[in-house]
């Protein structure tokens, strides 16, 4: 009983922060875990405390808005997080003597539930869900949204349901100039709709995806698929995915498809909604006090979680830029234990209200380094981190350039190690055996301070390094010699110009054809390229106006490095195609296949997306192949690839 009281108090606190203040201090996953524990204890004891959140559908409306009673109650959905729970949902429906039931499967967007009312064909009101029976009238705010109709064909009274969202790309652009960074898309849209000033709503550019009809005067809609058709016919924005399934296996296939595809969307999603399609069957199944028995939300593993930020340290990159790194209390996120997460710069720390210590919201998606989205809870002992003025590695006085802080010492160890390891990487000069650890050894042992120093090392020096036996040392020497004849794009990438990645290096090589031409390029020449913006153009001209950089290039060339440009497009079999290689090819190295595709006009992509035109799948192809199938992208095997490139 004491634990139940503790859980009720915690959940009511978190629920108030989430629903009323739109400022949650814990993630959805943490809330759900506590909620499930409380439900289990209530089932075990048979006692439900009078203020338990299990009595309620959602949070009460905030007092600043006029309250409005929905014509028909808006239910929230019970949830499933395992295949067993999903199977149990379907089994209960089958046991209710409805063996031929059809189910609809749709995306579950993570935003703010909206209910819009129309009378005599005209929009009259927009409300939030509130507690399911009474919501908040947000008509003035919603009127600023341009993605729903003010007039529809249907002339009776109708309530339609949708999810207000803010696109991830829109949120990213908004945060670039915002005085207060919005932590995530869900908070951003809730704050936009539930704001007393409609101008704030308009500025954040929310949209609404409609997915259901909550009430219709003539009772003409008798299935979910009919409801979606009604929405489309009347001009509502509906996400273009509705799968009709007849059994658990088909439902699971649809869930798997959505879980792959959602990674490519510009909208925040957190699960899938499964509903019984036929309203007659729904009426037979009925509802509990809180949930309908005919629908369930299958929720994916959380990609955001809160944890405690204990400290911030500063890392120095190869360009000298300092980047803050947050040290976290270990937390599980997407099946990985996360202990560190990134911030962009000191301005990012200020805009996200980061203090040390504090509770922060952390996101990890698409296998990238976790990012701190913002602070959710500040403590009495929390303090603002100091802006560094001295390099933590070499004690040099730091310089501020725009929004970033730089160490100007070109011999600062992490700068040199980063430069050398990048110079020797596969996408650059491809020198075998030069990891960051080896670069650090070379720095300490042989005073290697420039990339050109790699070409001055002899066999005996490399052989004397820890971990380098005779064969490895000789491979290094051979690889250094081989690297002297290198493609221009690789050489450009190897120079570590701020902001220049592999794709841009390739574009620059194609445009200027030689390192001399690139060195002499003007700001106007660079901006004239579609692929180059003003900031990047400035970075390039700044790099080549630095005499030390020019001296280093001259030294490399004097030591035998000869970057060359070869327009190696030999045909157009892959012209305009964006191609992904996955799995193991038997007759080609990955690099060989890449060169062949590029020589025939194709462009290699690192991951599968909607932009991908073709996937070449070798043996043991994994998630990329699955994603290509889900997106209905053309897939060929190695034998087909060999036939395509054949001259026969």
C-alpha cells in the first residue's frame, strides 16, 4: 500500500507536468514503467486509490482556456509493448465469436490529439482531448494552421479526430533562431496549440494529420476504413497508410513494415494503432472505464529517455573546434547503455538551459551518437557550466569564432591525432594501420605533427612502435608509398577542411579538376556551385588563404604525393540512380563495386531511404535489405549486377 501511494503521487506529479504544463521531467518510457507497476499492484490488491491516475483518460484542461464538452467521448488506447500482449488482444476478440474480424493498422504519431467540429459544412471549433469528455477550446490557435479545410462537403454535425504535429525539419529550423530551444516535436506542438497567443502557434508551423471520425450526425460511417475515406473525400490531410489485416500474422507484418519506414519520416512516431474495422463488432466488444476493447496501441522501444547529467567536458577536434560532451548516469536507450551524449557548443548549453547536475532528455535514433535535447529538471545545487577560456589539452588561450570556440594551437595533440587519423582513413589516403591510437603513438614517439611527417618515417621507426611486427610495419611502408598516387577527391577530403565531407570533396574535385584550381577558387566560384553554401565557401577560402596549409600541401607534393582527377564515367547504365550496396559480394570488393557503379553514372548512398533507386544485395544482407523491401525499392542480386555491367 505504501508503494502504491508513492507511485500515485509520482505519476500524478509527472502527469501534471506532461498534460498541464507541457514540461515533462521524465520520458514516456519511464512513466509507462511506473504506470504498469501501479496497475499490477492494483490488480494484486484489488484496491484502487481515489486519486490513482488509472481512473483517468488524460489530464484535466488548463484553466486559461474555455472548456468544451465533446459530443462523443474521446477514449485513449490501451497499449502493447510485446508480441504476447498483441496476441492477447487479438485472442480476446476471436473468443468473442468474431472470427472473421478485420483490423486496420495505422501509424501512431506522437503529438497532441485534436477534435474539430463542423456544422452545416463549416468549421466551428477545435478542442484538445483534455480528459476525454471535456477539452480545451483552441479554435483561435488552430485557425492559424493551413492544413485542414474551413469548409467541407458534409452538411450535418461531425467531429473529426487528428494529431497535431510539428515536422522534425521544421522544428530544427525553428530552433536555429529560437531564444528558447524546444526539446522535441511533441513538446513543441503541445506548446504551440496550448498557447494563449495564436501568433506563437503560427510561428511554430504545426500541422494536423486526421485519422478518425469521432461523431457523425447521421450515423452513416460504420467502419474505420469508411471514416478514413470520409476524411479524404472532405479534404482532410490523412497520412497515406491504412492496412487492412485479417489475422495476427498480417498485423505483425504491418507493424514490422511501419517500424522500418518510420525511420525515414519527417514526423515523430512512437507506435502503431490497431483497431477493429467494423463498428458493429466494436459495439459488441464495448469498452472499459478507460479503454475501448476494440483498439490497442503497439508502442515501439523508446528513442528518448531522461537521465542525470553529472558533468560536461570539452573535446578538441581536428579543426581545433571544442565540442561539449555530457557525462550521464548510465541509462538504457534503444537497447544500448548510454553514458555520454553530445551538445553543439556553449550557446547550445545556454539555449537548452543545461546545468550541472540536472535531469536531461536524451535522444538516440538511427544508430547515431546520443544527443542532449534539453534540461527537464533543475536541482538546488545545479550550476551553469563555465565557458572554457584555456584549452584542456595544451593550455593555449582559446578563440571564439562565431558560435564556436577554437584552440589555435596547430600542435595541440587531439588536433594532430584527429588530422592524421582522418588523413590516413579509407576515404582519404587509405594508409593501412593508422588508427587514432597509432597517430597518438606517432605524436609521442616521433614528434609527428603534420600529415606530411608520415612520408618521412622509415621501416625501423615503425617497426619499433608497440604492436608493430615486421609484416605490419612493412604493410604500413607499402601503404604510404601507394597513397602517393591518390584521387583528387580523396586528397581534398584528407585535408580536413572544416565542413568538407566525402560527398562535397567529390563535388569539388569534379568542378575544379586539380588542387591548384581549387586553391585559386574565389568565394564567388564556390558559391556558384549548387552544393556549396556561403559558410562552406568561406571555410574553403579561409583554409587556402592560410600559409601554413599551403606549405603543408607543397610539402606533400614535394614528397611525391600526386593527387589526380579522372573523369571515369564510362557509361550511363546507372545514370541518375542512387545505389546502396549491402551484404557480401563474392566476386567484387565493396570498393570495386562502388567504383564500377560510379563509373557508369551512379551515386553510392550509405543508407536506404526514399531517395534510393536501387539496392544491390549480396549474401547475409541485413536491415538495409529489409528496409528496401518495406519501401518497395528495386533490389537485385550479384548475378544481375554482373549482367548489368557486362559489355555483352
